[in-house]
C-alpha cells in the first residue's frame, strides 16, 4: 500500500512530538512509564533544590524529585519524591536535604528507620530534615567569632582613647624614663649573670665536692632510716605509750589522794603533823647543841655519872 505524502508528513510530525516528549522527560530525569512509589516532604527552605535531583538511600540512587511547590502563605514547600526502588522503609524514616559537594549542590537522601514502625506506603509524608552544609557550619562558627572581634575592637579603641587622655606629655616622659631605667636594670642583671657564671666556673670543683658530700650525707641518712626501720620502733612507741598511760593513771590517783604520795599531797593533817614533828626535831637538835651533857655521858675512867643540872637562868631585870 502506498502512503500519501500527507500521511507521511503526519507520521513524521507525531514521531517528532513523541521524541520531544521523551527527551524532555529524560532531561527532567523522570520516566513517563514509571510505576514507583510517591512520597512527600515539607520544608521551609529547600536551599536551591531542583526538580529532577536524584534521591539516594545509603549513597545509592533510588529515585528523583518529581515536583516542588508552595503549599501555604507562609512559604512552606511541598517536595514530591518518586522512589523507583523496591527497598522498604518505615514511616519514621527521614527525607534529609544535604550538600552534594563543597562548592554547592543540593540533593535528598532517605535515612531509613529500621524499627517496629509501620512500613511507609506510597502517598505518605516523611519526616523532613536539613543537614547544614560546610558553608552553613562555617557561617555558624564565624558569626559569634565576628561579633567577639567587633566587640574587642570597640573595647580596644576605648582603651586607646582612655590611654591617650591619661598619658599626657609628662606621663610619656616618665614612661620613657622608666623604660630607660628598666634597660639599665636589665644590663645590670646581664653583668651579674656573667659574674655569677664566672664564679660558678671558678668554684666548679668545690661545688662538685659539696654535691658529693651532700650525696654521701643523704646515703648515710638513708642507712640510718633503714636502721631505725629495722629497730622495731613500733613496739618501742607502743611501750612508751603504755608507760605514759600508767604515769597518767598514777598522777590521777595522786590528784585524788590515793597512795602514799597522794596522801602526802592531799592529807593536810599529815602535813601538819610532819611540820610539827620537824619543828620539834629542830628544837631537839638545838637543845642537843646547847646542852650536850644532857644526852651524852662519857667517862674515860669509869667514874660515876653525875646527874644533869639544868643551867640557872639569870633573872630578867627588865
């Protein structure tokens, strides 16, 4: 059958239209005959996300973005996700926007939730999330730092203005003089350090000998400490504590008037008797000194002992 020119022209036009539609769909990364699952996610800012951007799960592309449109007067955006993979995930999974490179580019990845939640079905709305990119992170870190630097600059400027007011001509001259004195002091320190270095060099042998002697003394002290450690000081200290305890007990008894020493300390009658006996003993000794014949009788030839005659006291004429 021979086709007419008009029919051939119509077939060519229809074929061109069909190829145009298929090419346009290919450029949009969408398939006209796709039977994938459709999901939704709501964002307040998509950061330059575009239709046809790939969707991935664990780095593997599973679909593309089908549509992006405003859903209310507050600027919220509804993103339509077309997933071609048969991989199943729960309703708690997240649709996260992330940077695909350092210099820009946004995409969406589904972070599956492997829990006991219900499996996500076509038409469900997933949890939306946005992961800050490198630029956002740097901005978040640099913004507080910028504010601190600005405040520091303002404070420094105020300090410099205040110093300019305080440091008049006389104060500047005094500051110069102080710096000059400080230079002189540093020079003196330098000279003193040279002198000290020379002194140490001249007495190096003596210092070495002194250090050696100190080392010997420390070794001797270590030996003494070892000897004391082996001398069973623990038992000695324990016995000393027991002796001190007994002494304290004896002193307590003496304070209470118990025992001979306690009675001597506390019994006033005994003290009075001893004082009286001491006085009488003193009188007796004085009488023995003045009248020895009354107490001592000595005869070389055995004569008869004479009776003692008391001395006659002279009458008092007063």
